[in-house]
């Protein structure tokens, strides 16, 4: 599909939404006197003990946040082994067919060691190979960061997220196809994760599991992360498509009051956006504003010179990869 058509369809999905806070946020804002009092007591205690309040993990991650990665981190170096993505197939009971997935293992992968897993989801019209392309720089960036001690060794999984029993491929940007992407949440937990955990040496638990995505994949990564915070300790998105929250497009995934965490808040929630995104426009900012009003801790990362493509995905992954699996 031509980019102009893609832009027109996605833009038509965008709607202005009135923001609604979570119940907890509403309770705290309705009793601002108590909040101010608590802050005063906390400040006095800090003064008496001459210690600073302990930062959250996300606040520490914010110190690492940078708009763009250095050019040298994207280039292969002498003396470092850069593995390739390998193609695997698993049977999806959700889609009732064999489904492809691209997997990147550490260069010195060993069954004697367990590795955390990062799932990266592609956008509308794309497939499991999109993130493996050279212009995304995943293998070079990850292995350079690992060699420099800035990232943990990990397994990266790039699945095919169009999940329908009736259609094998996306045929249009409409409700039926959008719901097929949304259906990936069932494949993810029922089929894909068990496959990865049974075929590779995986460190399990939310502290060892991260998810992020681009465009439609970003919408799905947030949908999955907010639905299963007990499974994903690190959640990200870049250039997020509309329709995640009621009022931002149709079909939608969550109500406004569900766009928060009552339990199992993630160690990291990172939203990245291109300031001049010609496809999803200001939709990522809408999600950022909703999270802020709901009192949901998150990091907001904007890029001024990138677009709705790999030029935004790479900076997001550069930040995300350096922050995950260290809490």
C-alpha cells in the first residue's frame, strides 16, 4: 500500500479523547491536602537523615535516555561475532497453522546458561523479517552493547503477529484485519511463549521477559503488557498506532481506566515517538498524556529528526535494550 494511503487511513482512526485517571489517581487527586502533607513529612525526614529518597528503577533508567544512538554503536567491529537471525516455525493453536518466527541468539549461546527474552513486534502489513533487516541494526547494536557491558545477553524474538484462522496474511486496513493483529495476544501467551521456552534455554519470569513493538506492533506490545503485567516486567513501544484506548480509534483494546497498573507495575515502561510522524501523528503523545494523568510511571522519549520507519525504531531499541533485565 502506498504511504499516502497508509497515512490517510491511520489518520482517520485518530480521535481526540478526554483523559480519565485510574481510580487510585482520582482518589489521590481528590485529597490533595493529604498528598501535600505526606510530601512535607517526607522532606523533613530526608533533611533529618541527610539522605536522598531512593530512586525508582525507572528514574535511574531515565538518566540513560538519549534521543539518538551514537553512530559507532551501529557498526560491526573487528573481533566481535555478530550472529544472524534464524527462522523457526511453531504451530499456533490460535491461528490453527504453522507460524514463522525469527530468533536471534547470543553469539556464544549455551544450553548451560539461561537467557532473558525480548519480544519485538512488527507493524501493519509487515512480517517476522522486518526487524531483522540491516537498517534496523539489531544484531550489530546488541552485540556491541553487550561487548561494552551496557546490555545483558539476551534472546531476541521477532514473531509474525497477524493471527487469524481465516486469513494467512493481512488483506487490508480494516476492522477484520485489525482484530487479527489484536488476536496475537492469545497466540503470544498460549503458543509462542511456550514454544520459545521449550526450545531455548530461557530464564523465565517477568524480570526476564520484555516486550516492545513498532506502530501496530507497538499498540499490541502495550496491549499485551498492560493485560499481562505478571508476565512482562519491561514494556516498550515506538510510534504507537491508534486504537489502544477507547476514544483513540476503532476497534480499541482497553478502556481508559485500564491504562494503568493496580498490581505488578513494570520495572520499565518506555514510550518513544517521532515528533514529525506522518503516519500516526500525535497519537503516541495522547497515550503519554493519558498515562501521565493516570499517574502511571513511564519514560517519554521523542525524536525530532526521524520518521515512521526504522529511523525511529533503532533509537528506541538502543535505549530499551540498555535498560532491560537489570532491575
